[in-house]
């Protein structure tokens, strides 16, 4: 499953929110330096979809706040798919 997300680093708390346009807003506490925010985004998305961190990959936008994320093991209904 491919997700379009907007990352907001250096936030007070970590959260994942589905927006009306089908995109996700991901807030993380880590700063956008040395890949810290990207790792926090992977952790947050993995927790949101109840999959392992290995199942989440940034496919584009590694150095920007707009990213495309690929999540394996999840169907379109946001339910865990053990396949």
C-alpha cells in the first residue's frame, strides 16, 4: 500500500492522522536532521498500521516533508493482513 504523507518534525507529540484528501499527516518529536525524523516516521506508521518497522519503506521524499511511504502487509481498509 502506498501512502502520501506530510511530515511535521519537532512536534510536541507523535501522531498519525488521516486527512480528508486521503493523505496522512505525521507529527514526530524528532528534528529533521541526520535521518532522525525519517526513522520516527517509519516507527509511527508501523505502529499505526500494526506492522513491523521492516514493513515500512520511504520510497520518495527522504529529504523533504512530503513523502511517499510503502507499507507491506496491510490492505486498503487499514487492517492487518498477515500474508
